C-alpha cells in the first residue's frame, strides 16, 4: 500500500519572503508515531509542509493528515484535493478532536484523540475493506508500542531532529489548555515505562534532546527514574515544566545532573486572580522568583511563557510583565495572546458570555485577539503583545537581563542564546533556505552546555 502522511503548514511558515526558525525546529513526531503501525512493505512518505513543498502529483492509496487549528484550512484544502481524485483521506489531531463535525466534511475517516489505540483498529478494518467513518480513542497507554518511524523523518532539515515525547497530557487542568478536550473520554496523563524511554533515548544519535512532553516532571516517580537512568549518557536536553516542579526538592537537581540545560516554564501571569480564573492552581502562591533562582543557580536557562488578555489584565500588564522578566534574568520569553481554543472550558465561557469575535481559525495563533477582552480593547491587547516582544528583545533589555548573571560564562551564554534566537532572524532565513539548519546544532549544544564547561554539574558536585 502507498501512504502519504502530511503535516500541513500555516501560511506564515511557507512565506516565500521569510522563514522563521521556529517552523524548522521539530519534525512531525505525531505522524511518525502512528506510521509505526504500518506493515514494513508499505510505502510511506511523510511530508512536512513547514520545511518542504507538498508533492501533489502522487497517487497514494491513503492520505493521512494531521490537523492543528492554525493549519486547519490548509489541511482541508489538501484533503478535498485528494478526495476529488478518489483517494481515501484520514484526518486526525487536535483540531479534528475539538471540532469533529467540521473535519468530517473533508475526510473519509476522522480520528478523535490520540491515535495509538484507534489507528491500528482502522488499519485492520481498512485491510478487509471496512473502515469506519469515526474512531474515538478510549484506551490510553504507551506500553508495548512499536518504535516510532524516525527513519521517515528528514532529519537534516530540522534544527532539533531529536525531539521526543515520553508521556502524553498533563496532570493539571488549566482552562485555556488544549489537553482537557483532546484527552476527553480516557486518561489525560500517562507515561511510557522508564526502560522504554531510556531505550528510545539511547537510540537517538548525537547529544541534544528536546522533550516535547507537556509536563515532563508531572509524574515524580517516572521523572526521577528517567533522570537517574539518563545520568552518564552525556546528553544535553531541554524540556517544559512547571514552577511547582522546579520548587520540588531534589527532582530538578537530578534533571540537571542528567543534562537539563534549558526549561520552558508556564508562568502565564503574575496575577493570582487570573490564575484562579484559569484554574491554574498549581501556580498559585508559588514563589516564581525562587523558582528562577533555583534554575539559574543550577545553570538552567529559562524560556518563560506568558499569556496576555486574561480578565484581570489591563493595559499596564505588558510593561509590568516584561520588566519583571528582564529583572529576573529570564533568557528567552514566549508571549501569547489568550486564545480560546474550541473544546476548552475557556472557549465555552467566552461563548456563553458572547465574547467570541472571530471563528476564523487562521487567527487562533496566539498572536491575534479573537475575543472581547475584559479590561482593555482588542486593539490595545494586540499592540501591547507586539510591544512586549519588541521590548523584551531590545539589545539594551537583553544586556540588562544579562547583567543579572554572576559569571562571565553565564553572561556570555545568556547573550548568545537570546541574541541568536531573536536578533539574527535574517541569518536563520538564509540558513533554512540553504537547507543547512541542522549544521547549527553543535553550536546550540555548546551554548546550552555552557561551552563545554559542565558548569551546572560542577555546581551540584
Ligand atoms: C512541537 C510543537 C510545535 C512545533 C511543531 C509541530 C509539529 N512538528 O508537530 C512548532 C514549533 C512548529 C509549533 C508551532 C505552533 N504551535 Co505547537 N506545539 C508543539 C507541541 C509542543 C508538541 C507536538 C507534538 O509533537 N506532540 C507529540 C505527538 C506524539 O503528539 P501529536 O502530534 O498530537 O500526535 C498524536 C495525536 O494528535 C494523534 N494524531 C495526530 N494526527 C493524526 C492523524 C491521524 C489520522 C490519527 C489517527 C491520529 C493523529 O496521534 C498522535 C499520537 O498520539 C504541542 C503541545 C502538544 N503536547 O501537543 C504544541 C501545540 C500543538 N502547538 C500549538 C500552537 C498554538 C502552535 C502555534 C500556533 C504557536 C504560535 N503562536 O506560533 C504554532 C503553529 C502551529 C502550526 N503549524 O499550525 C497548540 C495547538 C492548539 C490547537 N488546538 O491546535 C499546542 C497544543 C500547544 C498548546 N498547549 O496550546 N508547535
Ligand atoms: S500545566 Fe500546561 S500542559 Fe498542563 S494543563 Fe496547564 S497549560 Fe496545559
């Protein structure tokens, strides 16, 4: 059987004028995960539109498309194109799960939720010519799964080919997060076994790893076992975690000993009423500054995530947040405009309060305002968001933030990391076009690792 698997891109990612580095970071892990269920003699191609043009002249027997909200229209366009040619189309992923009725207009079969249980069922039915219209995931497990088909990934076109997920979901329940609706009807947080995760890690070439788990530290026993097992593997790695996890005694130290060098942290807001309203209780009454100090003392750089537009935010929130992030020496920041994804409790609340102002999914990219904010206008929110990015990544702000670091090595590392990420976008554009992005990986490894001085490990020892 000939199978074509597609990760469609949002418009910005395929601009002929500009190629932002963030779209050349990670390969399509979700598609490679379900590709593992095909027979070895099936001919499978994975095409990721973020890094290559989709070949539309082919004649596959089956087309599989992963749909995110921001790429939904493109996904439907591709699906309609193949279906018009009589080719069977299967759609799955987050947006299909959130809005199955919309997606089913463009598919022969749709998949609700994670695909590890439903995809093999579909393949069995397909082989006997009786595939169903809808498959709903109920059994959630990562035990005894076939190996991810990493051989189908074009590693050389990504800065971070070694992305990995060893768990699914998250133990928390924030109102704005995709996870509650995606995992409805079954477990919403589960992990691989430690042994299986270590086996997968051992098979990945090179040193660098990026864990894409929503919350790698969410199960303390699992995380602790994983970090113990990774000790001595010589890896440098990045991941996402919570303030709470960072404040837990010993776990962070173990992570650092096993190679953690940069962590994405969802601070989201500095306002406790906002946190309460979004049900982000695990951030409530946590000492953010202490979490930052702990990370920096252990040599871990921080990518702080902040959301603007919650109900307590007014036009002063932008400056306050940026100033706080700079004064705390946060190396990189990711700002978002609050976005009520369909399927979330936040979406439901906004709909009930008649505050949704757009159902154009292209605008649900966390850079546009698609609802009526409470204490400011949509225009002020969008402008404030743009200013926050500009102000945080001004050279003088970067230098101010760098000056909070104690040693020259830490200062240099901060400067290079923040600068490379946001100040040399024209260079990334050239590198991506020349298909040389993966050649920059050794530099990333070196910066993460404090230029090979193993500073963090020395601190622990
Ligand atoms: C890596 C990542 C990216 C990467 C690349 C994405 C990629 N290569 O897949 C980059 C940096 C490009 C990116 C960009 C953005 N992202 Co992003 N990203 C992620 C992240 C952290 C991990 C994705 C991942 O690999 N998961 C692990 C794999 C195993 O899971 P999976 O991909 O979901 O696949 C499983 C199922 O979905 C299902 N499945 C998927 N497709 C199909 C198809 C079929 C037929 C079947 C049966 C099953 C199936 O089976 C798979 C196995 O279970 C997620 C968070 C998350 N946990 O998902 C956010 C996330 C997907 N991103 C999100 C957003 C908002 C964005 C941006 C808009 C952010 C921005 N402001 O720029 C952009 C635009 C995305 C786009 N192209 O449209 C949101 C999506 C919300 C939504 N409802 O769609 C998420 C959920 C983050 C969040 N918590 O809000 N992202
Ligand atoms: S902690 Fe993060 S991943 Fe977990 S529910 Fe909240 S926003 Fe989602």
